[in-house]
């Protein structure tokens, strides 16, 4: 069967992403794929559910797209929390004795930071806070 790839630019705006998803669903697309960013992807969730439409490989690792479980979202990457947790464990596993966590003070940074702290906690390593 021949597939046609249709692209739309949501300008990284959640409302535009939801509108594009709704328009594509109305055209009977097989699936959506490779959405970019947390906000636009989150805005598409109601459209996915309403139309029982799959979203494949969103380019975000936000925990909100993993928990609660989103049955129409098929990830090809780990969550930001899991990535940071595993990075900390890997560094400790190869003998790194001091690990510094620098994070952006936004939803992305806080999400990944939780994973890094979890990794430190599981290794019984101490996290120190240095706010500026």
C-alpha cells in the first residue's frame, strides 16, 4: 500500500498543533508522528483519544506523556526522568565520584532533575543544592 506523508507546521504553538491534529484526523490519516515539544504534543492528546489515533515517536520525553499512561502515544525514547536517572547511574558505574547537576528552571529542567535526584538517591549519594 502506498502511504502519503503529509506535513503541517504548528509553529510550536499548542493550539495550532491541536487544530492540525484535528484537521488531519478529519482527513482519515492512519497516524500522526514526530510531533515536536511538550506543549504542542500535550495539546494533541484529546484529539488522539477522541479519534483513536496513534501518535508515533513524539520528540519529547516529558513525564506528562508517560504518566498517566497515554494509550495512543507510542514513544521511541525514554522519559527525561529516566534518561537523567540512567545517566547518573552510568557515571557512578564508571567511577565518577562527583556529579554536578545543572538544570534549567522550567518544566523540562525540573522533570529531568527529578530523575537525576532519583538516580543519586538509589546510589545512596548525596545531592547538594547551590541556587543562584
